[in-house]
């Protein structure tokens, strides 16, 4: 039964937090949540990270930071796939935030204080499986290969096995209980260690999950042992791959999709103010070929068919590899936000097997500023404003935009009237957060580690973009140094020729009116001779400072020679008073000399000429005209000085 959220016409916003390593578990639970959310008129926002149990805090920081992205006060409720979290601090952080905000929440497969939970009966399912192996098949020498020793689900499954063994007079010694980490290779190593110690096969190897069971079956085949003829092997979780494995793995099914549906229904009850109690769902024992039983039961056939349908919706490894290469080719040369955004959005319009028809990459604005390396990037939390990159809306390319982080997060949700699924993953380098990506395909990307692989590739490609930005910035700086006068900070002669001259020609050809001016420091040799070269340098720096401050920002100032400066700019009309500007520069210099209390006489001679669009002179001719006018003023200044003597 589904409950409507009464009294509300707006869609609800439900935050779901999960570890991404669950694969099929994550897919099925979220699919169940999404199915129920359609009835509840709720958007589902899934925040998935890939923290690792063996990693340190700093190693995991880039991943776990994603859980700080949503402000829980923006949501109506939360669902936690808490048993999928790998770093202990994630549960503590979310528990504190839920307590602080009072947000209604449901935990899946993990008991949290003051939070209702939906879980499956690990004990009962394993009890039925163990009873089947011991009673029906007569197993006596049993090897158990589990997950981490302290893990609650592992402990429940082991206890069920030990209880059934005791009930039937079977002794399982401590040396027959080995603890792994839920993955294949460590499980295989544990089995090989046991075989080396015991020189013979057990009757049955009971594994705490299907992944370990399939790995052990593969290794036994390499050792020329047959399953189930030589040894029975069982698993847990009833994964699709395990059902299609040969022989099919005897296992226990959680019915994870049903858990997701129930979790959303429980949350709906909480939102209506109902009293909701924690619930434990039954698991189902499923016999398979790995214990010697027939696999042709209705449950198995149904799931095999469902698995094949699901696989048709996924992309195979070769197609995925091709897609990742296309992403790399699209972004490998990007040096700024606009280039990166355009290349990604153009690609994801053409192909989006993982990203969906609505996609965005939200990057910290500091991602594009590399002056301080990674020091300006967040390690905890996110910037209030983000650059929305590679935006694709309903399969159509959108321009790069900047938005407040909350507006960015809910961009698609606020635009759509119907409930939707929005999947968020972190993008970062080491512990430094770049931002996050939002995908809107379906949850098939969670299987076969495709979501993990997608995030790893995207992180690597963004590191390449950062390198591009760094190289481009260094190139700009080197170019700037090559055209900059070290003493005064204005352009040098090369800068004048490479930048000012082409700009003046362009203005003239486009019908604009330009101006060329030459400025010469009066009596520069006398300043050097009488007051020293340090004061000569002070004179040049003072003149350059006055020119830059007094002229429009888009005008170019260049140190043209030893004590001569070039000025080039654009003016608005023919009535521009060139003499007034020359006098103004001279007066501004006099004020600066007084302000700095410069003890020696420092004046300039300024000459200039307008560049008219209909004029037939080239730049060199205009320079000669400006130079002639400047020397006319210099003669006047020299006469004034002589008269003062």
C-alpha cells in the first residue's frame, strides 16, 4: 500500500545517502525507493560516495565530503543506506545533522539511535541455508568464510550457522572460521590457506556473500575440483551474477527492492506524523546448483529473466571504454570554464549512456584559479556559488552559468513537475574538492562498478583540465614577462610592437579614432649624473605610475626607449583636446613629485597626434609626427629651465 502525502501540492524532496560499492544492492534499493516515490510525488536525491574502510580520514575526505553537500533543512526527509557506509564518521555526521534539524529519517539495514529502520533477518535466511546444507546434504566438515569480524551482518550469519551446527551435533572449530572483507581475492586467499593447512577439502564452504562464493568456485575449478561434486559452496545476497553463474550459487535473497519501497512508505508515515516502528523483513533461502540442488525453481527463473532485461539496459565494457575516451577527447584541451562546458555539453547531447538526458557538473569557481595550487579549494564543505559546467537539459545543450549552490542542486527538480531521480557523486583531487556531478539516468550505472569508474575517470579528466589551466597561465605569464619592462611594469618596446601597433591599426581600419603620444623625461642624463642611477630609476618609475593612473585602462603605456614612453589609445571623437591631455599629464606628475617629496626636478615633455580612419599614414609615420611634437615641447621646457637660471 502506498500513502499520499496529504495537504501538499508541491513535490517532496527526499535525500538518500549511500556508499557506492553496493552495486546491485544500491541499484535495487534505490529503484524500490524511486518506485514508491512516484506514488508519493517525491523527488529522490541520491548522494553516493566511495569511501573505503581501510583508508585514513585524509584518504577518504574527498569522498565523504559529499555528505556535507545537502543542507538537510532543504529536504522533507532522508533515507540512509547506512550499512553501505565504509567510514565510521559518515554515520556520526549524519546522525548529528538529523538530530540537529529534526528531519524525519529511515535507516536501512542498520540500527541508529532515535531513527526507525527497515532491515532484513540475516539470521533466519542463513539459518535456513545452513540447515539445508547440514540436514539435507549431510555436511559435517564446514569452512565459513565471512566478512569483517565485527560487522553486524557477518556476525548474524555466522551465529545462525553455529546454532544450526550445534542443533545437529556438528562441530565447527575456530580454525574453520575465517574473516575477509566481502571481496573475492581475500576470500580466495583464506580458502587456499585453509587447504594448505588441512590437505583436504571440506564438505562445504559457506561464504557470507555471493561475491566471495563465486571467487572460490572459480579458484576450485583452477585446482581441478568440481562444485558441488567435490565440495559444496554457498553464498548470500542472491546477486544476479550469482544466479547466472555456473553452477548457480545457493544463496539467500534480501529482496532489496522491497526494502526500498518499505523505507519510503515508512518515511511517508513519519511525514504525516504517524507513529512508525522499525521493521524487519524476511529473507528467502534459494537453493542452487552449487549445493547440488536443481536451479529450475520459479524464483530463480524469474530473476534470471529480470537479470537479462537489466543487462540489456546497461552498456558493456567496450562501449563504456569508448564513451570514456570520448569524454577525454572532449575535455583534454579545455583551458577555461566556457571551453570545458561547451565540450562536455556537446558530447553529452550526442551520447549519454551513463549521464542521462539531464546532466550538470558543478565546479568550485576556484577550480579555474590555479595561482595558489589546491590551497584555495575546500577540503570540507562547498562554496556557496558554483560554476555549472556541461549543462544538458532534456538532451539539449545549455550555456555555462554560475549559480548559488542550492539553486544548482535543485535546478532540474524545480523545473520538472513530475517526480525524478537525481544522482550526485563527488569530484575531487586527493582531499581537495572540485565540486560534484549530477546524473539523471537510471540506477543501472550503479552495477558492475560503472558509477565508480565514471567518477574516477571524471576526476582524472578534471585533473588534466587543471594542468591545462596551469600551463596556459604559465604561458601567459611568460608572454607577459617577455613584453614587460621590469623596472617600470609597463610594456617594453617588444610589447608595444606586438600589442599596441596591431591594436591601433585595427581601430583605424574599423573606423575608430586613435591617438599616439610620446613622453620623454626631461634632463634624464643630468638626473643620473647628479643624483645617481637609483634616483634615475625612481624618476622612470614615478613617470610610469602617473601615466598608468592618469590614462584610461584600455590605453597602452610602453617604455619605448631609455627615458621615453609610448602611449596608444582610442578616443571618442575628433574634438578630443590633445593639448589638454598633455598638460594634464604634466600637472599630475608635478603633484606626484610633491607627494613623494622628490628632491630633484622631474618633468616630462609630451607630444601626440590623432590617428584618423581616413588618414593614409602608417604607424611609423604617426610616431615621427608625435616625436616631432614631443621635441617641440622639450625645447620649450629647456628654455624655461635656462631662463630660471
